[in-house]
C-alpha cells in the first residue's frame, strides 16, 4: 500500500473516531496534544489501525501519538 493511501485511510479513521474536522488532521498532528485524545481513544484507535492495516497493536508510546509516526509504523509493519 502506498504511503499516501495509508495516510488517507489512517486520517479517515482518526477523523471518524475522534469526531474532528478533516482539516484538523495532518502529518504533524499529535493525537493527544492537538486533538485531546485520551487513553481509551488511543487504545480504540490502536485496535482500528490493527484491524484495518493488519499490523500488530500499536504501543502507547508518545512518539506514536503523531500522525506521521503512526503512518510510518503502519507502512513498515502492514501486511496489506
């Protein structure tokens, strides 16, 4: 799967789950700092990413709260 396709799908999941506007999410967006995602939201999004991209569950590391780092993880670990 191409990087931009992964980014667009991940962005869609984030927008839908966190109920934010699409223009609030870009590669530099921090889910916690910018979108106020709590620990439950992070776990749920981790499950959604895991299911959608066939990747292992994302660890709750602060560096993986940034959209670019999430997309990088999904590209490196995805089986799609």
